[in-house]
């Protein structure tokens, strides 16, 4: 049970990290691939949550892990920029 929580959380963080990388500068095709890869990971996380729990609980947990994953990626990127200065 704990493994399912961890899988959904890691997929959410990874998806948001790829989406954040897609918003930075780079070649168009790289940004496009990062963008779609990020969305794919978020959808795989949704499928994992829905298959691991009932649909109502799975969707609720997935949304919670989306929020937590976005927060972690946001904080790590801010702290990374402060360290780079």
C-alpha cells in the first residue's frame, strides 16, 4: 500500500519537473517533448491511483499528490536558483 502512494507521488513530481523544464529556454522540439512527457507521467500517475484505489479515493489522492509534487518541484527550483547566485 505504501508503495502505491510512493509511485503516484514520484510520478507527480517527475511530471511537474518535466513540465517546468519545458517552460525554460531551449529548442522547440526539446520543449515539446518535455511537455508531452510531463503530461504523460501525470496521466500514468492518475492511472496508477485509479487502479490502486477506488475511483473516488484514487482521484482525491492523485490530486493531493499533484499538489504536493508541484510544491516540492517549485521549492527545489527556487532553492536551486538561490544556490546558483
